[in-house]
């Protein structure tokens, strides 16, 4: 620590950082980044750490002479400029798990919404088709979760929380993830399978993958062609994991039934994005949220507190938690996620 003070530049605005009253020690001096009047050159030289969110960290900030550490409030770290942090020898920490229960609840909300055809049902009520709706909406798309096979893609913190939430409903749960997890399989009664095999049988495919070179547009036209016409796709990982044009085509042609999306590529969605150009009938089979799944009051408070705690650890020369290694894993930074 420099002169008994530890200087942090926060890319999280003050009114958001102080929500939930995180315990910030007096010796931790926090300044707030302002896009309109950005700090430059020497003004950056005192900062030992940056507290970041989902936005890219400006290169001049990464070049600040005293900078040692980047602490993210988020679990995702796909916006980090890997080359720059390796070149500057910076410690980078993410914040996995803090918002996983909130994201899993959001996934459950989306799953139930489509299992009960809520978008179409409400549209029919508003359109004066109340009686028709009852007969028209019955069939293989109106389901109890107990009669559904759910495929979870990415069995990390979020995937596991989601499995725990779904399990009591009695669904059959399959999963695919980079590393097979026998103890979670046993504890939650999950069945491991390959990705192609899962998408062919699943009534709902729930994706909670990080965006990496391996996962970029993993969900493409080929996978959608394998899915059932009654299938639901849910994506909370990162938008770049799904080819959005192929998804829009699959929804329009009814190759798949529905899609619940919290994340997009790019964010925010431009008005001419293929997912926004679909007609009302298709919109009733889509549920879009603006990257909100992990931002509940309690999740955000935990995210901020964990991030501050980790900055403190680093400042007092304890090893921080969740230090990322960029040596063995490739994470793409070429796609825009805010
Ligand atoms: N919408 C939102 O608000 C939020 C979105 N997220 C996003 O969700 C992602 C996942 O979060 P979280 O569950 O906390 O992260 P975790 O790191 O706990 O889990 C990610 C899982 O995905 C697996 N995985 C990674 N790459 C692949 C691949 N190419 N194929 C198959 N499996 C793979 C990992 O395997 P392994 O065990 O081998 O590492 C791990 O099990 C985050 O990276 C972030 O992008 C996170 C929080 C909030
Ligand atoms: O934690 C993350 O990665 C998020 O996307 C939070 O919004």
C-alpha cells in the first residue's frame, strides 16, 4: 500500500457502488470514472486498482503506472483486453457465483413463461380470443415442468443453481459442460450427455456459458436444425454464444418454439437487429430482458461487497480470490457486450 492509502478507480458509478452499503475501509480512496471528463495521463498515475463491470477498461487506464490489479464485479470477463493485462502484468479477478442464484431464478421465470405459453395466452386475451385460447393453446407446447426434459449447457455456478431450482419440479435434467462433474451429477440427479444429443431430445435448452473462442456462436443454424419444434432456448451466458440471425430464422420458420434471452451481441441491441425485426406472432414466443438477470438487489449487493473485500485482500498483501489465468483459456474480446 502506498502511503497507507490504496487508490481505486471505479468504473461503477458512485450511486450504484454504494447501494447495499459495502464496507469500504477509510484508507481505500475511491475515485469514479467519468466518460465525459475522462482522467488522462498523470491523473491516472496514483491508482493501484480498477473496479470494473461489463464495460471495456480504457487502454490508458490499463497503462497507469501504479496499476496492479483489476477487480471485476461481474462473473463474466470477456471484455478484458487480455493482451494488455498480460503485457502490463496485472492481476485480474472476476466475481463468480455472487449473482448465480439470481440468474438461475431468471432462467426459471423464462422456462415457466414458455411452458405455460404466457406471451401467446396474454395476446389472445387482449385480442378478445379468450375462449379460443383455451383450446388453441393446449397441446405439446403447454406443459408441466414434470413432463419436460431440460438440457443445461454449462454446469458452472449458474448451471448448478438452475438445476437445483428445477429439480423439485420433477423434470429430467441433462447437462453438457467442458468438465464432467460426477459429484454434482449424483447430488442433483443429472445425466451427462454430448451437446448434439441433448439438443435433439430437450424440451428446453438452458445456456449458461462464458463467451470464449470455443463457445462463440456455438448455437448456430446446425444446432437449431437438430432441436425439436416444441423446444425452448434460454440464454443467460453471453449473446455471442448464439448466432442471432440463425435464431431469428429458427423462430420465424418454427424450427424451434421459443427463446428467452437476457444477453445479446451486441448490447444494447440496435433497432435493426434481426431479433427486433420479427413480427408480433414471433414476439409472443420471445422473452427478452436487457442483461438484467444478475442484477437483483441482493445479487448486486453481494457482487459489490465481494469485489470490495477482494480489493482489500490485495491491498493488505493477501492473495485475492478468483485470480484469472489467461494462459490456458482463450476468451474473445472482439464482440461487444456492455
Ligand atoms: N446474464 C447475467 O446477468 C449473467 C451472465 N453471466 C454469464 O454466465 C457465464 C457463466 O457464469 P457462471 O456459471 O457463474 O460461471 P462458471 O465459471 O461458474 O461456469 C461456467 C461453466 O461453463 C463451462 N464451460 C466453459 N466453456 C465451455 C465450453 N466451451 N463448452 C462447455 N462448457 C464450457 C465451464 O467448465 P469448466 O468447469 O471446465 O470451467 C463451467 O462449468 C459467465 O461467464 C457470464 O458470461 C454471469 C452472471 C450474470
Ligand atoms: O456477472 C456477470 O457476468 C453479468 O453479466 C452481470 O450482469
